[in-house]
């Protein structure tokens, strides 16, 4: 009985990590590859998703399109248009 308990104690975290590992949808392959550090990457069209406060710091307008298969039959589609209007004002549609 004790061996089974110890075995389950070590195997339960592994099964939990496998089954709940894809709950965060990946938006932007670059940010996902950097360990979901998208808040620091703001020079592209994915800024409205990761950190909208940095939109005015964009240099020019951006369009971002993405499609990802999250798991099973679930698909994630993301589209964004961003345009800085002034030093402190920006427009974004996502």
C-alpha cells in the first residue's frame, strides 16, 4: 500500500501537467517561444493582446493575423490592426 501511495505521489504531477498544459492560448509564436514574455515585445501587431499600454510607442501601423490549433478540435484565430496617432495616442482594433 505504501509503494502505491509513493508511486501515485510522483506520477500525479506528471499526469496533471500533461492534461492541463495547454490552457494558455498561444498568441504570437515569438512571444510563446520566449516563454510567454509578450509584454516586453511591443513592436508588432500583437501589442493589443500582450500589453496595450505600449501601443503609442509603435513606429507605424501594423496588421497581425494568426491561427493556431490549441488542442483537439479547438482553433484560435486572432487578428489585430494598430495605428499610432500621436506620441501618446493610438488606435487599435483586435
